[in-house]
């Protein structure tokens, strides 16, 4: 099992939690992004720089995903593709996407996008704060306890 990270939108506080947990459990982490990101110095951690452009990083993450890998992403369509391939996806805010919930979550996302495209203001995500940090840490710990 590896952890793959959608590095372009990963909050720094969530990244710190992830790298500590991966070090503790000795799990390889691959960060994929279209702009450079500094990683902690460890042979467990690697960075893959991809070209700029829509879905290039997402496509690379799906290509790299193997069964039971965990992908950290806030991108629900990417999470859907990962789950379809046999992986798991975890939002940096603590929501774990699995075969049991990703379809409904994608439907909600698509409906919200429809409303925004129609001109309706749907609001955005709350700022990444202590509550979100704790939710991510707790869900990551539960996932690793179950699958590692």
C-alpha cells in the first residue's frame, strides 16, 4: 500500500500530519503536482512534477494508483476515478471516499456545480482550521489502523 497525494491543493497542516503518520508506519508517499513542493527528507517520500494543464496531475494519480492505495485529494471526480480503480481516497478535511459513498458524494458535487453554473451562490468550503486538521488526522489514523 502506498499513499499518493494530489499536491496542488494539499493544506500544509494536513501534509505535516500525513508525513508524520507515513514515517511512523513506514509507508511510501508519492506527491504529484504541477508546481514544486518541498517534502521532508526521507527515502519514503518522493515528488513527481507533471506538466501544467487541466487534469494532468489527476490523470497521473489515477495511472499510479494500485488496488488499496490511498489517494489524498479534495477533488471528488478524481476520488471517484481512484475508487473505481480499487483504491481509497481521503479528503484533507477528513472525509474517506469508498465504493459505498463515492457515488452519492459525486452526485452532490455535480448538483452543486449545476447550481453554480446557473448563477446561484453556493458558498465555499470553510477555511482549513483546527477542526478540519483534527478530522483529517483522526480519519487517517483509523484508515491506517485498519489497512496497514
